[in-house]
């Protein structure tokens, strides 16, 4: 994505792709409204709602905290 796309400026990196432990990851620079933190967001592609619910329940049921999903 070009760095001159608002509100960025020419030369800014907006997206990066990398892998962690063999898992493909995608990084997004969301701008100054979202400063860096220790938080980590991820996206999982699922085939249906049942698979989504299974993953969601496994994550939240293991001590995580619910937040907006979608």
C-alpha cells in the first residue's frame, strides 16, 4: 500500500508480512490513533461459524478476556 495514502506520508511502511513459529502474520501500521503496545491482535480464517465459535471459546475459555469480535 503506498505510503502517501492519507494520513500517511511518502515512504511510511503501512503493512508487513512475516512468520512467527511458521505461522504467517500480517502487520499493519494503523497510525497515531493506535500507538504501539504489548497487545497482539490476530485474525483466523474459518470455514463456518461453528469453527469460529470453537476457536473463540478455546481462547476465551483459557483465561483470556472477551472483546469485540468481527
